[in-house]
C-alpha cells in the first residue's frame, strides 16, 4: 500500500503503519516539540539563524527513529507533503491520547 494515495485520508493509515514502533513515535514527538519551541524562541528573540535548527530537529529525530528503531524508510522520501501533514496529525493525536506515546 505504499503506492499512490488519492488524498491524505487514504495516506494517514499507511503513515501510522510506518510508525508502529513506540520509540520512533516518541522521537517524532520530541522532534516536533523542539521544532515548536525553536520557532517560538526565534520569533521572540529575533535570532533568525535559529530557523536553521528547525529542519534539523524535525527531520533529525524522525529519521533516527526510522533508521534505528522502525527499520524502514521515512515516508518523507516518497510522500513529502502528506508525510509533513502526517507528522502534525500524529503529534496532535498523541497529545489527545488517541495514539499511545
């Protein structure tokens, strides 16, 4: 089911399947938290160079989770837009307790 998806609704179950490992999900969540905190810090302090850290935190933590714990290829490589959306929907679902942290 890693082929084409008509919409994000079709993609999200696939995305969740690619994040079945709890450590991988935790790393995604931590990376997303760091992205938000960095963005807030940059906006408050106007230290614009901090923007460079955002993709490092976002992708770095996620890719470590995939390569070392999930043992799969990140969906970002094949579905970058849906994968980006999936990160934030999964983040929300973890916050709401819909997905186990």
